[in-house]
């Protein structure tokens, strides 16, 4: 099969490096999405409104640019591998801290700190992986790497559907707290990174030069300001696309009266569609180009809206979820390769991740706005807000991508 043939072309070290970066992003996303499945349960524990608890999503997203910049600088100066190890340990610690938060205020602080740690993972991991892998089939590996985010969501959905209904403890063993305790296990990945993964050959080859460039910090970004500005604009639309279709969808399904097990199953089916879309569109971008494939996938999300947001049965909602996430993550699957190809070597660990997380910052109140619109104009029902988000953002992505540059296949130096 072509899927496995791509891996057979890699040497052992390349396979280990890709696996480590993929797992880092997967487990980071797993910890993030546990929150989205537990919103209602957390609301009950802290005796507050769902909107107040949803602020945790906002604070996670708003702090991710801080982590992307700080860890990006560290990665340029000290290397990608060591920085990724610190990232993995840090987000695991703050996930565990969230489980023990005694108040909503302390919980929000933990989620903000988690956001800083989470912010560094994508940029550093993508740089380590794509600098280590050969340029051939970069689109395929980009798609697969990005879908680590989807696998993380899938794992969170599976854990929620299988375990959450059977958790009936109180106090520190409250159901959602146990879920967050499990979310600390990714710290074990640090041992694999330490023992089995080597530094990026691109970074190692230019270590002395990069050490000087890394000290430039903001100056390095200002040197490539127009490119940086374009990437931030693009990623603002992309993060609104993903978070706008994912973060409140479990809540949307809950409002349909579905059980936790069924919500987990529908979310898992949607994530299978996302996984397939990311891999397929990533591979297709090698043939048709990054821009063309992104535009096509984003616009094809619009016809999926009726099934995804307006169906009334679990079967139809699951079908809509599969098709919607196929298109959303199909467009997303091209992003790691597209951003790294557009980023100059001196700031490759900083620029893609920082632009990505600034996009998260700009769109960080997306779920709050969706909930506010639903409460004020649609009796609390989320279907109109979800539908409008997809239509507006899909068109924005298509336009921004179409007028922007492309550097498919460029050699990463």
C-alpha cells in the first residue's frame, strides 16, 4: 500500500523522529480536548454557568502564542529535541494541576499555563519532523503529522465515551478530575524523546549561525514581517475553522439529549473523517499544489453544513460530522508543510508556530461568541452559530490562500 510505502522510504531515525513528533502533538491535543468533553461536568462542580467554564478554552488559546514564541526561541538556540521534551513535561504537569484545582479561578490559571506549554509543541515538533524527513512526500507526512491533533481528539472522545459514564466519585475523584489525571500520562513520552530521537540535522548543521540568529528574537520576525503577517491572517481563519467546528460540538450533541457514550461515538466518527481528510488532502497537495487543495477542501465544507448542524438523528449527525471534519482537517493537513515551506530557515522553529498560535489568539473567543449568539438569538441552540461560522470562515480561507504565496517542495535548509 502507498501509505506504508512512504514509511519504508524513511530510515530508522527518521521514523522514530516522526513518531515522536506525531505523538507529542497527539497527546497535547488529547489533553486539550478532554476539557471540551468535560465542560458540563466542570460547570456542575464549580456551581457556575457553562459560559464561565468555556473561558478556560479562551485562556488556553490566548496563552498559546506566548508559548510558541518562547519555546520557538529556545528551540532555535538550544535545539528542537530538548525543547520538545520540556514542552511535553510542562503540558502534562499543568494538565495534572488542572485536576486538583479547588476553584474555577485556579482552574483557569492552570489552563492558561497549559496553553503556554501547548503553544510550543506544534511549531517545535513540526520543525523537528519536517527538517528530519526527506522533501519527497512532504505533503503526505504533513497531513499525517497534523492529524495527530485529530487522533488526540479521537482518544479524548473514546476515553469520554468508554470511561466517563462509569466514574461516580466525589471530591478529588470527581469524574472530570479523574479524566484530567489520566491526561498527565503523556509525560512518559519525554523518555522516548530523550533516548530514541536525535536532533534535527538542519539545526545541528547550522548551530553556530542559528545561535546568533536566535538571539535576535523579535528582530528576526520583523525581518520577515510581511510573510509573518500573511501567515497570521491565514492561521486566524484556519483556527476559527477548526475550533469553530470542534470545541462546542460535544455541547451541541449534549443539547440534543444524547448520552455521553453516543456523544463520544459521534465525535470519534467525526475524527475518523478528519484523519482520512488530512492524509488524503495532504497527499493530493503533492500533485495539485498546496493552495489549490486548501481552497477546494475549505469550500467543500459548506455543502456539509445541513447534515452536520441541522440533522435530528444520531446517524445523520455522525454522517455530517464525518464529512465536515474530512473537509476541515483536509485543508488543515496541508498546513505543516505549507507554513514550514513558507518560513525562512533562521526562524523556522519560531515563525510557523508563533503565527499559528497568534491565529489562535485572534480567534480565541470564537466559542464564547458562538455561545453568546446562540443564547441571544437562537434560544441557546448552537446550530445557527455553528453553520454561520463554517460558511464565513471557509470563504475567508479560500480567498486568503488563493492570493497568497506557495513554495511546494522547497528544500528546507
